[in-house]
C-alpha cells in the first residue's frame, strides 16, 4: 500500500496550488476554479484518512460527498454572481470590482 | 414591599414627577409653548415641595437610610441571584440634602427656561429627563439603577447643548458627552468587577457595602478598582486634569442647562465617589485618598488662578466651578467627619451659588449677546437688581461669612488641616484668589463709568428675580443657621466606613 | 438688661440694616433718622451694660454667655459673647463715634445718590464691629472680621461711578484678604492644637504650655498677619490711603476709629498667647515702629488733607502696636480710645471743610479758612493739638503712656525712634492745620464760596472736641473712681496686674518737649501759610523728597509683583489649560482616534483577493497560535 503520507502531501500540494490561485489570479472564473481545487484537495484528504485510519472506511467518504454537494451549490451561486458582474462591467477582472471600499 | 412605606412613596413620587412630566409633554403639541411651560412649572413646584419635605422629614436621630422603598425588578435569572436588580430607593442625610438642592435648582431653572422659544416642548422633555436621572441617582440604592439613572442624566445634555446652545455648541456638546460617557465606561467596568467579585449575584448597594466592609472585596481588589470609580465619577466632578469639558460645556450650554449642569450634575460625580467609592471600597479609599487630595488641591488652586485672567464670564465661572469642586474633592479626601461633611455642604452651597451666577450671566447674555468683560462697564446704572444679585453670588463664591460658601469651606479647611496643613493653607490661599478674580470682574463690569452702548439693557425679569431670590434664600439659610444642614449630613457622614472623627 | 444682653447692642443695628436695605428707599427722609435711632439705642444700651458690668464687680469679670451652634461628632461649635474691660472700652469707642458719624452724615451726605443705602451699610458695619469686640471665640471673631471688611468694601466703593473708588475698594478688600488668609490659617492651627476656638480656653492652653513653641510661634505669626492686614501696618498699609475715596464719614468711622483698630483689638485680646510665643512681641514692636516711622514721613509730603490723616492713622496704629509689643495692652487701648476721638474729629472736620469749600480737599486750594469756618477750625485745632500730643489734651496722656511702655526694651532704641515718630506727628499736624486754616487763601474762588457747615455737622464736631480734650484724664485713678470704675483706665484695662498710674515726670516732660519741638518746627516751616521754606527743604534733597512723596514706591512694587508674578502665573495656567490639557490632551486624543480611523479605513480596499489574503493569514496565525498553546 502506498503510505498515507503520500496522499496527504498530494492533497497539500493541490491545496497550495488552489490557495495560490485564489490569492494571485485576477479572473473571477479562475479564482472559482482554484476554490474548487481547494475543496477537492480537502475531499482527497478526508477520503485518504478514511481509507487508512477508519475501520469502517466510511466517515471520510461521507464528508467528501457533503463537500461535493456544497461545492456544486456554491459554484452555481458564484457563477451566477460572476455573470451578473460581467454583464454590468464587461469584465471578469476581480481587481476592477472594488467599489465597496473607503 | 418593605420598609416605611408611605415615606418611601414620597421618594418614589419625587422621582416619578419629572418622568411623568416628560411623558405628559410628549402629548402636548409642539406649538402650544405656554402649555409646556405651565405643565413644567406645575411639576417643578411639586418637586420642590417634595424635596423640601424629604429634607425636613429626614430624622436626625433615626436610622441611616430612611424613606425606603423596594420593588423587585429582575431576580434569579442567569447570573442574577436573589434581589438581582431591584428598584431600591431611599434617602440618607447626604442624599436628603442633594434632593433639596435638585428641587431648588430645578425649580429655578424652570423659571429661567421660560424664555426658551424654539421647540419649547422638546427642551422641557429633555430637561425633565435630565432631572429625573439626577433624582434617580441620588435616591438609588441599587447599583444597576444607580448607573441607569446616571446615564439618563448625562445623555440629554448632548441634545440640550447641541440644539439650544450658543458658542461652539456642537463642539462643546460633543466633547462634554464623550468625556462623561468615557468616565461612565470606567464606572461600568468597576460595577461589573464588583458584581463578579462579590459573587452574590445582586446589585443591591447596602448588601454590596457590607461586602466591601467585611472583606469579600479584598483590599487588593479595592486598590485596583477604586480608581475606576473615582476617575469615572471624577470626570463629572471636574477632577483635574479631566475637567476641560466643563469650561467649553458651560460656554456652549443655554442658561437653564448651565444652571442645572454646574449646580447639580457636577455634584453627581462627587456623590458617586461617596456612594461607590467610600462606601463600597473603604480600603481602596484610604489607599488612594492622598492622591485624590493632591488632585483636589491642584484643581482648587489651578481653577482659581486660571479664572483670574479670563475675559469671558462663563469661563470665569467655569474655572471657579473647577476650583470649588476641587474643595469638594479635598473635603472627601480628608476622610474625617468634619472634612467630608464640609464637602457635602459645599456640594449644596456651590450648587445654588453657581446656579445663581449662571442665571445672572444668562440674563445679561440673552440681551447683550456678548460675554466679554471688556465690552461692559458701569452696568449698575441700568441693571441695579442684577448687580445686587450677582454681587451676593460673588461674595458667596468668595466665602463671605453669612452665606453658605463660608460654612462649607470652613468645615473643609478645618478637616484638611487635621492631616494636611500645607494643603489646607493652599486652599485658604485659593479662597483669597477667589476674591481677586471676583472683584476684578465686579469692578470691570458692574462699577466704574457707564458704557453708553448698553443704555437699552433692562434689569432682570420678575421670573428671574423669583428664581434668584429662592437661590439667595438657600445661601443665607445655610450661611447663618447651618445646624439643620450639618445635623443631617453629619448623621450619615459619621456612619461612612473609613471616616474618622 | 444686663451685661449678658450685650448682644443686643449688635442686634439692634443689624435689624435696622435689614429694614433699611429692604425698605430704605420708600421711607420718609430715606430712613436716616432710623439709622441714628438704631445707633443711638446701641449707645444707650451701652450704658446699661456698663452699669451692670461695674455693678457685678471685678470678681465676676468677664461676663460671658454662649449658645450651641452646631455639632458633628466631636466638633462642637458654640457661639457666644464675652464682656470684659477691653470690650467695654471698645463699646464706648464704637457707639460714640458711630453715633457722631451717623448724625454728621445726615448733613454731609445730603443729596447724594443711594442715600438710604449709605445708612443701611453703616448699621451693618456697626453691628458687625460690635459683634467683633464681644466675640468669645475666634470663629465668631473671624466672621465679624470678614463682615466689617465687606462693609468697608461697599462703603469705599460707594461712589462706584468713579473708577478710582472701585479700584480702591477692590484694593482694600484684596489686601486685607491676604492678611485674612493668615488669620484663618492661624485660627485653624490653634484649633488643631487646642481643640477649641474659644479665646479664653486657648489662652489657658497656651499658658499651661500645652502647645509646642515653634508651632505656637508660627500660628501666632499667621494670626498677626491678619492684624497687620486689617490695621494697615507696613507692608499692608497701601490700602488705607486709597480708601479715602469713600465718603468722609466712612473714613472717620471705619478707617480711623473702628475697623482699622480691629487688628489692635485682636492683638490685645490674644496678647497673653503672644507673650507665650517667644519672639512674636518683638515682631509686633518692630512692625509698629517701622510703620510709625515710614508713615510719618509719608504724611509729611501729602497734599490731600484726607491722605495726611490716613497716613497719620496708620502711624498712630503703629504706636498702638508698639505698646502691645511692650506688653502694655492698657496703654494701647487707651491710645486707641483717645485716637478714635480726635482722629474721628479730624476726619469729620475735614469733611466739614470739603463740604464747606464745595469739594476741595487739596491743600493747594485751601488756606485761611479759619475766618470763614470758625467752629470747624476751632475743633480742628483741638484735634490737631491732641494728635500732636499737647498737654492736657487726650493725645498727650495716651502717647506718653506708650512712650513709657517702650522702656521695657533695653537700650532705649525703641523709645528714641518712637519719640522721633512723635515729633513727626506733631510736625505734620501743625502743617495740616496751618495750611488749611491759617495764612492767606491760595484759591480766591474757593475761598469766596466757602461757608461754615450746618449744626447737624458741627455739633458732632464739638462733642468730639470735648472728648478729645478731656478723655485723657481718665488715666488718673481719681477720675476713674469718680466715674465708677475701680481706677484709672490703665488700671481698669490691664488684665493681669493692675497698673497703678503715676506720672513719671521725666518722661512726661520729654513728651511735652517732643510735641513742642514738632509744633515749633512745623510752625516755623509754614509760618503764615508760606510755602517758601518747605519748598526749599524739598529741593534740598530732591531724590529723598521724591521717594517720600511716592510713598517709598510700595504701590509700584506691589503692582509690579501682581502684574508679573500673579497675573503672569495666571496667564501661564490658562494657556496650559487651553493648549496643553485641552487642545493636546483631550482634543488631541479625540483627533488621534479620528486619525487612527482614517488610517485603518485603508484596509477596506474593496478587493476580494485582499480579503482572501486576510483570511488566509488569519488561519495561519490561529493555527500557529494553537500549536504554540498546545505544544
């Protein structure tokens, strides 16, 4: 069996890529994609723990299904906002959507 | 309900009167100014009568706290235990005198506020809220309600000064309110600390006083939290160096508000130091009082010195108030019977005297629209009664025997000399400075050649005369035959913890 | 009505004050007759008190009566009266002079504004002064002390339309206030040491050595400061000459005969304590001596008749203090009495001159008035001779007693210096009289319109002149006993061992010589009213003369001190309060708060990635903190 650590490291790498994407990307869609990456990395983490540490190998998987559901709902909502934003400002650049400032 | 019920009801009535007036005025249409005035006058008369009754009926040989009344408010809920919060009202010798002060000054102020023409009803609503808060604080024997009424007294000031005021009113109102509320924040911390430390789950003051005396509030606790109460209440009492809201606040406030503010409200702070400081934390008090004495002396001398070169009447009075409140704080800091009694007498004396002074200043300013001394001269020619009243007030300020100022200051001096002779000497010297700044003002404004610019000034109105006469009467009463005052005050002062003979 | 009801002497005028103050304007003649009635009643009551006092006999002296005033804890205040020999002398002086002044004022103040108020305050003053001299405790004394001070203020500033009058009133009140600070400190210090305000109890405590000597010395010095202030001793003398702005009857009553002697009275009362506090009597003597000398000089150069009399008063008070310092309260009280009579006479006389010449009081405009004002002139002459100390007028006997008293100080230096002051006294009295009444009139206009004063004014002058002439004879034991007293005035007053009066011929002769020398010199200098010799004398030493004329620059010194030190300090404090405490401290903290808000608002960039970064960093920080806490 592949050691648990490998999965954890993999999930950490994917999570970091996701964090980088959220913080450093200008395009709203890309940010959402990075958020998805982060969520999936977390799911991977949960499933790995479930597979290796949980005798029933169930709890983590249930968490993963919850995460996928929430992610799906959230993406639907987020993309709707992005489309609205795009229609109003002709740009999906997040840096330019900064009106709620001092 | 417990205790001496009928008299307790009288205290409740005195507290309820302003609040009732306020409520009643809500229903009066804004255009009916005379109705607002007459309703206010009626209630002011009732309050004066009740206050006089409370003062006279207080038994010098009875128990300490008399005329009690208690209504349970909230108990046995969450962190509140038995007697958690109750409307516990009562009167001791000190608050009896303070009630008399409030009644007299509130009545005088009502007569003076007669000439307010802009939004009269709203003015009186806020005015009665203020007075209600004052009475509530004086009568309250429950720490929660004490603070509640304390805030109720401070908050209307913002609107009263900000709307009806004069010189730099927004600035004055804002600064005053923020500083006072800042002080209240400190008191609030102290209150919760005390509540938590006693672990009794009650805000009832007599119970908490017992806890303060028997060691539940440990000396270390008291030493840490006493300053919260002293500084928090001290802001309202013009404790140096937190006094600067007072000169600007006075300059900005309308006459009736100045009278109540300087006359009664500032005494609330000193009263808080007694109720929450000396009575609640005697160990903390005896530790910190030397410091308070120093601040008091500084205030007394500093205020008198600064008043010497001011050009605005209200600033002279404002600094004079800082000086006189310095005397009050000195008296409290002596922690001996003579000194503390003197301080309470001074609270009354200065209250009526300063109310009279602001009444006089207002009478002039409302006509002349300037308060610069150098603009005037020889006003005795056109305003003789005004000059007479103001001179009497000024002489009381100076501590002339026969008027209340001397009685109070004398007791404070004797008390101070027992332990701090040098400070006592400085305080007496500050009284000489008082003569200097008062007489300077007299000679520039009342006497000397007449400045013809003011030929059209008219003398004080009948209402102002009655108002002033009442205040002068109070000053003469305490000045000549002061035994009734001293007996009541002394009766309670002698029972204060930590106060020696 | 006995000595125990002596408080009525004060109560009657006090009641009349209230009546006149409230209703004076409405009464016929504005109530002036009521004023005379009240004082007259006090005057009559005095004789009842005196009779009863002499009747009960020496063993029952003093007569006391007190009531409880207030109580707190162990602080018991009683207020009461004490009638002893000093009180009796003061009663005599106060009631007599006050009555004369009230009568005189009916003529002098005729037509003046606020006529009714004048009489009202005179009543309040008389009541307060009487209460002062019968107070049995220092607190009541202090209360009366302040009250007479306020009456003085109100009366000096009576013509308040004049800036100079208001300033003079202010100066008087504040100068005496400074002294009063000392007095109150002294009183409270004595209370602290003895637990009582009662004068007799304090004297007992002091004599039995209960009070530490340094403490007692300091306390009594403070008390003496009050006496110095009220009695205008150097360096507090500056207010009295300015007080001449008040109406002349006021100068006669308050600033010659009664209020200013309050300091002498207080010192006399407390003399047993001063004597226990070693060193204070020397201080008292020196202060009195310096005052007598300096003011003697100052009187030489004044040209306003009232100012001459003012400086003379201060100097004569100095004489009284010297007597007290020598341990002779009887000599001091004796001189107090005679001085009250002849000085009041002189002041009222000058009032008569002022009214008669239509408000002229500068000697430069007077001269040769005797022919036009014979009664005033004659009585003024009697007063001047009494002041100079010519036998057998009253001033001679009392001044002689004081000179005799100075012999307690070894070396005779006090006697010599005081003798010199006596010569100056005679000199300036002569100068005053000659330049006003003799010689040629210096202003023909003024002279032509001069007239003698009405009887209501001249009768008091005559009465006082008679007293100035014969009052001194009470020093003889025979005269005293004939009047019902146990002996002469010195024997009567001296509280410890009676002083049997006997004439020391050498000293008495010396006093006569002093007076003669002074008068002779004065007459020579101003013979015939000519100013030739005096101008030459002034030009002889111009700097010295100017220094004397400018009153040794005391006023300039004080004004400079007030302007630079006191007012300067006040400006500093006001500046500090406004700019440091308020603008920097309070407004500053408010602005700081506002500024921090201004800075912090930049966090709200509106950019989502920034907020995301914030969340990320926050998570990292919390995780790190958690690891640290756990681990």
